[in-house]
C-alpha cells in the first residue's frame, strides 16, 4: 500500500468517526446535548469538546503545529479535572462544534503535510515515550474518536432511543418497539439464569 492510499484510508476512518459523533447531536435541544447520563457525567457536547482537544493536541502540538496562541482554560494543565469533558453555560454548541470542525481542518493539514513516518513529540507524555510517528498518532486518534463515538451512541439512545452509525445507516437488525422490548426482556432473563448457574 502506498503512503497516499494508506493516509487516505486512515483519514476516511477518522472522518467517519468525527461525523458519527457530531450526528449524535442532531435534533436535540440544548439541555439534552449537555446533560450527564452516566455516573461520571458523560454527555454528548462534552465528548465533542474532548475530541477537539485530542485532535488539536496530537496533530498540532505534537508536530510543532500548535493551533492556539494561548490555550483556552479547559485545555490547560491547571484546568479543573475533566474540564474538557463538559461545556460551560457560556460555551455554545455552535462554538464547540465550530472549533471541532476547525480542528479537523488543522489536523487534516498536518496529515497532508507530513509523511506517515514523520516524528513528533507528545509534550504531555513521559519523556521516554514522547517520540511518536504521524502513523502512530493517526491510529491512536482514530481509536479514541471511535471509542467516544460509541459512548455517544449509548448516551443518545438513553436520551431519545435514537440508534445507528449514521443518519442513513442504523446498522441494527429490523424490529419494531415490541420486538426490541421482547429482545431486552429475553436478555435480562438469560443474564439472571447465567448468574444463578
């Protein structure tokens, strides 16, 4: 596989995860994109804010291509814990999504400009592990973005029952609400049977 096609494949998977994550915000009111739905506070807009910082850090700072002249408060080392995992009342959905799209462009420019074996240094990693290649970073960010898109799948389903990978591809077996309720009851019964041996 030549480098341009390898890069194109990797970028295609990254872009698919980016779009899947943003799609989970579609059609929801402000409250629903922000509200915490797990004991650790996982929420849709926070996931987008987090992956924005991931891209800007790994494809920006790591390769000497910083995006910010001065880091926003939630991305600084002295930020409160988890500051990048939720949006303040002053941070609009449009701001966060807009910054994420800017991060895509910045990341894509880094990917286009550098060879897959280009070396970068992750400033927040221990010194002995800081040196990485663009290929390593691409795989890491793809995995991280897909992981968070999976979180968003579950959070969105908890909000309004919407499921699927993309708007036109739910990747789910056919079934109406009654079928899914029966399926869930069956899984609950099997889990209880297995638990009692």
